[in-house]
C-alpha cells in the first residue's frame, strides 16, 4: 500500500457535520484523481469486482458535504470486508489531499445497482480549508482499552495504533490474538452499543469495519518493516460471537 497513508491515520477524523470548513471546493481535477486513485488501490480480494460513483445529489446523506462516494460490489464471500479495506485506503488518501470524509452507513441511494454491481455503503466528502481542522491528537479519541481488543504481549506498538480504526457507531468489533510470528484477527459480535445502527444491520456494517481494521493492521506492519503473509477466512456463521477473519504470518 501507499506508504504515505500511514501518517494519515493520525490526521484523519470523521466529519459528522461539514461546518466551518471554509469556502474551498473539490475541483474537477480532484474528482478525476479520486476516481483514478480508487482504480489503483490494492483490494483484499482481487476476484471481487467493485466500482465507485461520485455524486452530488441523489442520496439521503445531508451532512453539509459536497459529494458522496458510492461503493458498489459483487456479492461474494468477504465482499463487505473487501469494501472496508478498499474504502479505508481511499479515506486516508483523501485526508492526504485535505478532503474530509465520513463513512455514512445509513445513507440511501436511488440506484441500488450500477453496472451490475450492488450498492454497499457511501462516504460523504468535502474540501477542508486547513489541516488544523483535522484531528490534532488521535490518542485523545475514545476507544476500547488495549486489553479489550488485543490478547498477547506481541506487537503492542502496532496494537496501540490499529485500535483507532473507525467503525460503525464506534462498535470496534475486533479482537486480535497476538503470537510471536502470527496475528489472528476475529470479528467480535456482542449485543450492546450500536447507536443509530439498525439491529438487523449490525453484522453487515461490522464486516465492513473489519476490512477497515485489516487496512490499518497492514499499514502498521509495513510501516514497521515487517513482511507478512495473509490468509483470509470465510465466516460460516455470522451470529457467532467470534469469527476468525484473517491470519497473518509475520517474518
């Protein structure tokens, strides 16, 4: 992945409302660049077809954004994780360009299909006039304690970064088992906090969240000069409390 994306982990924030962001606008050149950049991103599964559409109108997302980026995908095993993984790379790339973002899970679209692909989720985006309006200190963000998401004494420096990955309604649905040369990543499901997320959509959004989390893990591994081999797993029962999503063999 792009080495510049790691530093954007510390800068990015979710713009739940695009207010007091200045008068700059996303240019036509930048819109073309976003589309081109998406096509260069590394997918979690290269066998799943995906596309994006950038639209000004036509969604129920009313947060003061300039545009929405709509993500479409084939429905295959791990397609939600794949969109999360791709989307977070794009998220961090936009931050690099001083474009603010919001993963907007409850947004509705007029076109549920595009080029034979199904709508998955959207971003709201807008140009931000100053880097000062992005996050100043990521470590002040409210997240689960390290021991809630990370089992084992290995790679704690990485753990303390990846725990700040964004997730739907801040559910943080992940647990990692860390060994000397291996990380096992689980999607953790537990009844409880879900904010405005409909109960029957929790599993759906949390699978996207896990893709976001895997993006953070891999950016951190690569930043630390660690090479790895990733193995993906297919969830056989989405209702289980712990579903093994990925295993990383680390060299």
